[in-house]
C-alpha cells in the first residue's frame, strides 16, 4: 500500500487525507495545533457555499460537486454541517459578477432566480433594496458549519484509517512517506518562500443579535460593497462581515480580538442594508485570515525538486466550500489520473480572476 502524509488539518488537508484513505492509501495527517483550530481559516463558525463564480466555470463545477459530497458526509455520519438556506447576491449592476455567473448555473442545473429588487424584499425581515439592480437568489446554495465540518472530515478520515499526529512538519525535516501533501493554508508561503507567494491578510467577522424572524434567512453577498454574511444560523446571530482590504498578519501570533473600526463598518453596513439591525447588539466576533494568491486562483502543484511532494493552498478567501471536491481533484493528480490545471501552477501570477465574494481587496 502506498503511504501519504498530509501536513495541515484545515479543510484542504483533512479532506485530502480522508480521500486518500478512502482510495486505499496508508495516510498520516500532521497538525501543529488542533484540527479545526480557530487559528486556521477552516476554524470559522460558518462558511458560504455558492455555485456563482462570475463566469469562471471550473470553480462553479467544483462547488456543485462539493455540495453533493458535503451532503453525503452529513448523511453518512448523521452530523449536521449543512444549512440549505440559499445565498442571495445583491447585484448593484445588471452586468456584474452576478449576471456573469448565470450561464454556468444554467449549464449545471443549479436552482436560482433573478429577482427585481422589489420582489426580493421578503427574503429578509428587513431589507433595503433601493440601490440594487437585481438580486440573484441561489436556492441550492447554503452555509456550512465550517469548524464542525472540518473536524468531521478528520473524524471520518480516522474511521477510514487516517492516523492523526500533532506537530509542526518542515521541509528541512520532512515526513517520510511516498507522497507528502503540504496543505498548510497561510503557513504555506513561509515553508516554501521560493515557490509560493501569498498575502496573509486579516478579516474580522461579526454576529449581531436579531429576533427569531432572522432564523435561516439566506446567506448574502454584496460583491461590490463588499460585505457578506447570513441570517441567524445555529443561534450564532446574523453574520455581517466586511470584506474590505485587511492588514497583513502573522497567523501564529495575532490576538484574535475584532477591531472597533471594523465593527463600526459592519454596523453601518447592517444599518443601511438591513435597517432593523441598526441597533442590534454584537453577540460575538472572530478574527481570521485569508491566504491570497495574486489572482485568487488556488495553488495545487507538485514541488519542482521533490516529485513526491504536492503543495495545496492559496485558497484566497473562497476555498472552504470546495474542500471535498478539491480533495478528489488533488488525489486524482497524485495518482496520475489527471493533470493539475495550468491556473493552479506554482510561480508568478498576474491578473485577478475575482473569485472571492468581493470586487476589491
Ligand atoms: C473570515 C473568512 C471568511 C471566509 N468565508 C468563506 C466562505 O464563505 N466560503 C468559502 O468557501 N471560503 C471562505 N473562506 C475561506 C476558507 O475558510 C479557506 O479558503 C479555507 O478554510 C482554507 O483551508 P486550508 O485547509 O487551505 O487552510 P487552513 O484552514 O488555514 O488550514 C491549514 C492548517 O495547516 C496547519 N499547518 C500549517 N503549517 C503546518 C505545519 N508546518 N505542520 C503542521 N500543521 C501545519 C494549520 O495549523 C492549519 O490547521 C473564508 C475565510 C475567512 C478567513
């Protein structure tokens, strides 16, 4: 049996370890903190799963496949990780990201509606639509309970033979295995500075207290604002997250206390878009980080000097939803069943595919 060591138990690493174990590999998963640690991007409470990708079809297809795999995992384990609440895109233009996403949704058969602003008002208990050109409601989209889902991938991987070890692996003292997958999120650039260029930037997320009418309201993306979030899920409150450019941080040492300035921005947005939330109390907040590649495409490639090593990361603030489907793709690449996509290659990147839920930053 071939052996693999996966370094990093975020969603990319946890899903890849489980996928390889399901394919009969002897797998070890090494994590420096705890699987699903809140220091990792995968350790957030919730993450949106949407198929709309502004016309970059590869990711629409991947998200659609991942949705089935997440639902299968939920059904097989009896553990709730998926909230089928839909995601509403607040289109500020008729010809923006939202409109460019429609052909792929049509091709895949994803359920969606293109609503006039007046017809979208009932989506939320309080919703100001005066500045919008339209609302794209993706009914098949929803929200994943991210930290729980990451930990579930690890638990299910263990059921299928994955061995989990604590510790920090390095290229200088690498794990001994036929294949090593370095799925190290924002730590990847520090481990491989000659091959990986990432900007590790801070993001603050807020949960506001609202009444029961907000339960299970759809997720939302205001791409050109840029803000995103969802209704009250699992009692967390209504999530409102500014997606404005953030400063560069060290994910090991940053204090994870949200900034007052970001809270003011989130509250101002909530007051304007969802007026009933203007005075809502803050129930909680999280500080997380993006590992941004220059063009927002992921990195999935073989190390040029170590043919048995694969690097996977650069998820650029939009990777969570794809976890299990990305793992299938990566496992296929490792097993030589397909080639990695040219846009996932190591090395310099140019342009911006705009794959995050924000038009800037
Ligand atoms: C605020 C915020 C909101 C987001 N919203 C969404 C969303 O709505 N939808 C979506 O799809 N995505 C979203 N994302 C992005 C998504 O969370 C990430 O793309 C995804 O979680 C990245 O997973 P990862 O496994 O690559 O990295 P991580 O989750 O960061 O995991 C990397 C893991 O590797 C470990 N590690 C690193 N180096 C080593 C080492 N040397 N040895 C051992 N272990 C190591 C780390 O401790 C960590 O556990 C969001 C991200 C943030 C921050």
